[in-house]
């Protein structure tokens, strides 16, 4: 059981496929879908039947001089036995341009690797239907390096309208095959063809909609590291750093950020690694510049901390002004001696309380609440009103009506004014509190992923060998500095720092946190080990094979992140509602004002067309503001993705990998 689980997991992670999500999709293996072809080469020469299928990952990874390869998945109905599967397989393999085909009779699927320059999906579908089965294309994937998966961190999104807008413009961009935007993580995942569009152009597309985009990964870099530079960072030193790093074998790209004192390096892990890069920087500058791991490589956590701090400060400042406004309008009016002071007339019918509330509510409306104005302006410029528009309309209506009422009282000897300054200031304060709690909730959804990363040890013991391969020493290094082919010493009770295989020693390793196997697994020379697992007894010498982003643990984290980006069916339904939600709310608010306007007019002046009474107008105003502000679609857009993020993250921390919201919804329905 343990060996089978461990072998299956390692084949999933290190099988050589192009994407983690596809690699981890455990496909049934039947006689018609053999695990790996017998021969060294994969050929689509029509050798059908049960022995003619091949491993799709192996086939898809094979190079082609005829053009790019694709793998298409067809739903085939009507198959009842292996003979049916063989008929479908033979029919497909007879077509020109077919590299490989495999049929899953129990799952009712056929997976075909082919050259699109010779054959199309429609021709394959017709070939399957010609042998008496119904076929339908359900998925296709380009099997070459020009199709990449880019991730962007997007700042400024407030609700589902924002995510829908960003997703729409990305999806409409040339070269983009699929785009998914998650409000809870504030990230976009874009599958694109780098021959048509670049990651920089995708960032520009997002920023043209009024949001700020930060590149997380272009999908091009299998290994990338961010280093922090300390020391003398003048122009000459930076030029030396750049030229010396570029001269190192395996370095593909280097980018220096002088403001953050950060250098980002893309490299081939087979030729170099982070330890070599750090040593080159130090030696090239004669020790004037030192490099270390940049702790916050993508800046997302730092951005979240800054955002939490900003909203907390905004909320506290709003309370300083809002509490006196609330007290003077709702509490002090019931204390006789305070009421007399607040109702004292300053000029004509304008009272001290009204003037005080006006002064205190103005900073809340225009200084503390300015971010809502900025968000509303950007939303209206791109033609997609969001919750910021609702907040701005609601609070401005209350504030400016109150200003009108107070100014009219100041210019009249008998007008009794009614203000709603407390409504606008308290609404802004409560919304700031809600935003603060929302950001805290978003931060907690990533805690499970952080716990996954904590499985890896912080340090590792690196063995130093002489030219003859004898161990001459050892030193403790940061586990993130491990390079391919390093030999790591794992002591009893310690964690395995990297994926690899045992070259010396024997022990038992607890792999339950990765494979779910509860019993420790015996390890001896030649056995594979997984980073993050715990060595029970005995000392092991492990040669690192998969490090950094190639490790099993890193790929699990990427799988969980991709699962959190995937939308559940119920979330797609909520997105459809949210697209028309805000305009409908604005329409209903206007209809509410109109209805109360007409009702007040008919009640006060049933036989005339004079304006309604002021009480009716004030009541209509209150109802309109209530409808507009309470109806902000925050919960509609955040409830499902937050639940999915928590479920996938917690599941991963418990050893259960969940492939997104659709799997959770299907499990709940018992499918």
C-alpha cells in the first residue's frame, strides 16, 4: 500500500507533463489505456487494439518537427466493453496526423494526441461516430511551450463587478485562451500564447481598466529566485552584478529593482542554483555587495499587511469624527441641558448641533471616504458600476441633502431643517469596518497554504565532498539554497529538505503528511524520498533531484492555488446575477424615490401638482439610501470563493487534495 501510494504520487509530480493540474489528474488505467508504451519511440501508425495505446504524457512531451501537438479529450457514449474501446482507438489511429490515442471504456472518454496541421477535432469526432458511437469534444490542450500560464496580482478590486470586468477584458485579448479572476485572492490566472501576447501586454490590459496589476509569474520560468542585495549599490556595482550573473552558465534572465534592492534571476536548475548565484555576486563585487533570499518574493503578503493597516487606520479616524456626530444627533437630544445647547440658533434657524455635525461629517465624507470616490470614478469610466458607486451615491445623497437643509435654515426665519449627517458618516464608518474584516478574512484563507509551506524545513545539512567523492565536511544552509545533485544529510527526527533518492543509510520515513500513509516507510539506498517528510530513525544521505518549484510540495501548493482559482457552478450563477445587480439596485432606488415622491404629493395635495411635503421627501430619501447601500453585492461575490479557498486549503493541510469548487459541489450532491 505504502509503496503503491508513494510511487503514484511521485509519478504524478515528476512525470514530465506541462501543468500541475493535469499531472495530478489521476486517470484510470485499463488494458486499453496502458501506462507507458513498450517501445522507446511513440508512433501513431495505427497499431491499435489494447496494446497500441500509450502514455499520453509521454506522447505529449515528445518533440515534433511537423508543428505543435495538441491533446483533445472526447466524451464517447455507447461503449460497453474493451472491444468497443478498441474499435474507437483503431478508427482514430487510422487518421493522418494522429500521434497517439487512448480510450477509457469505463469513463467513456477518448484522449487523442495529434498534429492540428493534419487533422482537426471535427474529423476525429466524425471518425468515432462512423464506427457507431456518439462523440463530443470536452477538452483540448496545446502540448508545447508557447502556451503559458500567467498569474497577476490585481489591486483595487472591490466586488464581483470588478472581477467580471477584468476577466472580460482579459478574455477578449488576442492570444488569451482562458482567464480566471478571483476576488478573494485578488489574483488572475491567464492561459495565453506567448507568440501572440506577452505578460507585459496583459498587465497593460488590466491597468487600462483602472486597476493596478503586479506580475506574480509569467509561466516561462521553471526556476526563478528573488535575491535581496545589501552593501554598496552604486551604478558601477549594479553593472558588475548584472554582467557577472549573466555570464554564469544556465542564467536566462536577470532584472534588478533598485528601489527594493532586489534582483530577480531566471535560471536552469540543471546548470546552476541560488547558492552559486549568491557566491558569484559576492565574489564579483569583492564583498561590497551581499545577496540573500528575498523573504517576500512576490510582495503579496506585504501588500495585504499595508492594506489591513490602511483600513484599520481609516476606520479608527472615522470613529473619532462619527461618534460625536452620532451622539449629538441620537443621544444628546434626550438630555435636557445638552439638548438646549445643541438647539441654540447660530444664524436664523440653523442650530449649533447642525453646524457641529456638518463640520465633523465633512472629513469623513471627503477625506476618509475618498477611496470610494476614486473607485466609483474608475468604475463609471469603464462603464461597469460597482459597490463603490452605490456607496458614493448613497452617502452623497444624505450629505448634500443635509447641506441643502442646513443652508436653507440659515437663510430662513421659519424653516425647520432635518439633516442626515449621521447617516453618511456612520455608513462610511460601517463600510470601512466591513472592508477591514473582509481583508482579514481574505488573509486567513491563505493560512492553510502557509502551513503547507511550513512542512519544508528552514535549514538543511549540506555534505561537502572531495574530488574522489569522500565526505570531507558538512555545513548548515538555508533549505531554499539547495541545488540539484546536492547531497543532504537527514538526521533522526529531522525533516527531509528536498525531493531526492537515498545514496547511503537506511531508516523509516513518515510520509503521512504527503501521501496519507500512516505507517512509516522503510528507506534504503536507491529509494526515493519526498521533501517535507520526517525521518524516524537512522541517518540518511539524500541526493537532491527536484528542488524549488519542481519539488512535490511546491507543486501541491500550486495545485491548491489553481483549485482556489477555479469557479464552482454555483459561483458562476452568482456571477451572472452580480453583472446586473448594481444597475438594478440603482434603478430600484430611483423607483423608490419616485414612488414616495408621488405618494407624498397625492397625500399632501391630492388635487394639485405642487411638490410633496418635506416629510414625504425625507422618508423617500431614507428608503432610497437604505436600498442603495444595504444592497452592495459583497457577500454575493465573496461567499462561495472564500468557502472554496478555506476548504481546499484545509484539505491540503490534512493530506486531501481538492481540485476546486466543482469537486466540492459534486461531493455535496453525492455524485
